[in-house]
C-alpha cells in the first residue's frame, strides 16, 4: 500500500471540505482505495490528508493532478501544500 500524504493550511474547513467533496481528481478513477482527513487539535485551519493506493504510479499520477489543481486555488483556498509519498513498512493492531 502506498500513501500520498498532503498537508496544508486552509482558509476555512467548510469551504475546503465542499471542494474536497466535489472530488475534482475523481479519487476512485485515480486509484484511491481509502482516504483519511486529519486536523491538528491546535490548528483548525490546517488539514492532513492521506490517500491510499495500490501502487506508486497511481500515487504519482494523483500528485501531478493535484499540483495542477493547486495552481488555481493556492493563496485563496489552500496555502503552502506539501506532499509526501509513503510506503507502509509495518502495520499491526495491538
């Protein structure tokens, strides 16, 4: 499993979430199998999103699609997006 982790400031959660829910990258078609949205407890205007994929090529293609979209909304809806592609090396339930 490969995770595309996205982190950025937002102008408002409600406005950001509406856009996220419109799904401009078509997550299912892009290969996203699961996603999680996090918000730090001390910063309501920051989000961390994990998009999980079966393979690296889908994650990289989605990263490129997102960067294209961000060029149109950075500075108004989102600020300073950072992206990491992560591979799970261990996972267990305790």
